[in-house]
C-alpha cells in the first residue's frame, strides 16, 4: 500500500537550536545493547541533550526540502579526469572509486591525478543554468570523496584543491552561483571512508587497515582483533573529518550536508561527527541526510536515505530520498554508456513523490569541468517535462488513494494529480478510491483539452479526457477535490490489461522480512524463512476476468528451492521453484490460470516447504489476461 505523507498547510514556527520549552521533544528508543560502551554513551547523551534540542526546529529547517522534491547530485573530483581508466585498463563500476579499484598508492595518486587536475571547462554559472533548466531545486557536490582529497581550500587539513593545477575554489564558485540562481546548496562529505589519511579505515593496499576490500577484521572491525585500530580511527575523525566539516559549515554556509558509508566507523564516532556539526551550526538550520549516524531502523538525520540507483521503492516512513544516476557510475566514466532514457527518471520522480519521497539525481561531470552531452540531454528533457507538469511535483506528496493500474497519483493541497502512464484508447480512466466530489478538472499543459467525470459506484470515479495529445511518458490530469478521499480503499485491477502486484507493495504478515535495494530485478522481499510469514495483496475486480498468473523471483543461495501457493480465495495455485542466483536477473514461473469474479479479492502468497535457509525472494505476481 502507498505510504502516506501529509504535507501540512502551514508549518509551525519553531525557535532556533537553543530550544523552545514548548516545542515537541524528539526521542528514540535506545537499543538494548550496542557494539561498544561508547556507542550507548553517545546515544544517551544525544537523546537527552544536544540531539533532542536540534530536533526542536526540524520541521522548520526541512520545509524547503519537503517542497523541493527534486535535486541534483554531483560526483566530481580529481578522479574525473581519468574517466574510469588507469594505466591502460578500464575499470567498470563507480569511477569515483578508481583509487580503490586500481589500488593506486597515495603518493602516486597525488603526483598524477591531483597535480594534473585543472578543469579549464568548468563554469559554475553554466552548471547552475543547466540545473535550473532541469527543474532541480537543490544541489549537492562532493567536497571530499573517499579518495580523501578536498575540493576546497582546507587549512584544517591541507590535502586540497591548492595542490592541483586549478587556481581557484570551485566549491565557493558553485555556492555563489547557486545563491544567484535560487538553488539550495550543500556538500557531500565522506566522513568515515578515507584512502589518504594513514589513520582512516579503507586503504588496505598502502596499509593493513580495516574497512577495505580485504575485509580485515570483517564488517564491524572494532569487534575483532582490529579493535586496536580504534585510537587511529578516533585520531582521523578528530584530525581531519570534524575540522573539515566545521570549515565547510563556517566558510560556505550550506543548506544541506550529505554523508555516506557510516559502517566504516563505530556508531559513537559517527554520532560525534553529527554533534560537532550541530555545535558549529548554531541555529540548527542545516538539513542532514540519514547516512551519518544510524542504528537499527533509526537514524539521527533529518530524513532517510534509501538505496543507491533504485528503480523501485520499498516502503519508507517519513521524509526520504533516493539517488539514481544517469548511467551506472556516480563519477564520470568515459566507458559507461548505459544511460537510461529521460522517461525513466520522470516516472521515477513521480513514483517517489507519490510515496512521499525526493529524488536526488546524480551526474558525473568530466574532468575538464564540462557535462557529458548524454547527461545533459537527460537533464534538459526531464526539465522540459517539469516546466509543464511541475505543479504536480513541487510541494506535492502522497495521497490516501490506493495504487492505480494506469499510473500514479500525487496531491498538493486540494488538487489531485493523475499521472497517466498507460493512455486509455477511449480517453477514460477509473480512479480507484476517489469517492469525494470533484469540482474542477483539466489536463496540465493542454488548455484546449476537456475533462469530465462521474461517480462509479460508491468508491471510484470515472475521468474522461478529450482533445488532449497523450504524452509518451506521462500525461498529467489535475482534479480539484471537495473533501478528502477515504483512506483504506483497495485498488482496482484492469480486467483487460496486465496487472503487476509488486512484493514491495504487499502487506507483509509475520515480521522479520527485509527488502532488496530496489535496483532493476532486485526489488525483492527477503528473509522469508518460516510458515508464519506470508504476503497479501487486496484489490477489486470491476468485472470478472481470466488471467494467467506468473511469479517473478530470485533466491538468496543455490540451496534455496521449494514450493509456494498462491491463494485467490476460490482458487489456489501451487508452484515449485528452483534456485536462481543471477545477480541482476529474474526468474519467471507460470503458476497457472485463474478466473477472478467481480468484487473484493485477496491474493495470498504462502510457503509450503523450502530447502535451504529461506524461501524464494519474490519480486512480483503478474496477472496477464487470457485472450
């Protein structure tokens, strides 16, 4: 089911970070235990002191973020000039990780990529012109990535832009350009992972340090013999991370700070970084993402950061953000031509907003400071669509309606927006769950088109569009409502079309489930281990129909096989399955055929038996009409 995010008509004014005795106190439940005594001490101090005070004005500082919905993420550094290649070898994957992938020694990196970096094509105002044209409302740039090199002058730790061939401060230029263009501005800072500093986790080719690919000490190295490395990690955080973060806050006055890879450090050091930021951010006005200090399902940030490069979204409560990128790398990779179509990002943005989330879309500029033309085409095509349809995105959010088979819905104030992906041949769509009165309707961007409507039973509305040319990606229809649609109405299926019941949208019964990261073919539900766990989807059939039923899935291991059953009430379909381990693939099984009657139906997916540690990892149940 869609997760609801209600945008308040007005956000209450709070006082600054010093605290208002009448402001609501934000708390979290302390875990029963943590990895280290320092972790629990840091959480207790945060809960009763500085963090609780910092959250008194969280609604005020995140107001612009709630309304923006769409931002620009930029991964740019000295690695960009290599474009994913080193000493004649092409490295696939994240090009900003070239130093790690090629195991480039720190001194070699300094003498080659750092010294030669001179982006003669860089123009901060040109970047911001393109950001504005793309419809983005906030901008985040890598001030220091995992290679440890600061893209700004840093007196606190002078391994920085002054060592390169560029005689300027690109971060200052971008900050100033963002202000001139009305764009909110902020920094990515790699606080935990640093391949340059001799006391930081990560570089295990120059030194025998934990946190790298050799997995010295395992995932939580501080619980192993590498606990002796803790004083080193503390030294790095106090000598480099915290001083540079303070510099960024004091010298550039950012609106947002974005952190990453907190798992490289124990929890208490991540908390110390956030505490240091809030100490220098005296008004508590900087928005902080959720990848800095988190434990269990909780984090101390202002919103939640979901998985990288997701194509589908698992349920997330509250404010959240997803970070797709134009191809498969965040930094510029000259050899990666896997750019998605602009329509992919338009629909991704619509889907995120319909579920209460933001999209921070990444681009990796070239080493000379220019955009790749393929990236620029994506940005400007998305921006052209937003220039017409932006009212359905900016300031909009989730609504009480169920999922719709023809597209998604967003809501802003009393206006409901239908984002129609499957254009109906007769120009009419049925909006499931729209049971309140419609007072006005129009096709966004098509003033000559007409929209009419009528009730369909007690729970739905028929909307008819005439005189509009369908957008090949998404046609947006706006409806002004009198009243609010009822919550809890189940969605309609299309008797004559393919219907997909995603595992991410299922009601999960039994607890203990987990989610895949949402990348293509990885939008599965995992940790299905016993018969008390199962999936249900509730929907309605407007007319009887016959379907062939398929299950898309993969498995966690080569030992995972078994049998599951799909129960539609009057009909049950038993399916046996085999292991399927292709990382970015999906196995599809035909479960058989069902004839579904008119009315309310619950589809239940349960386990019968399994070998291995768990059942299959279901991705979707697909119902294809029998012609």
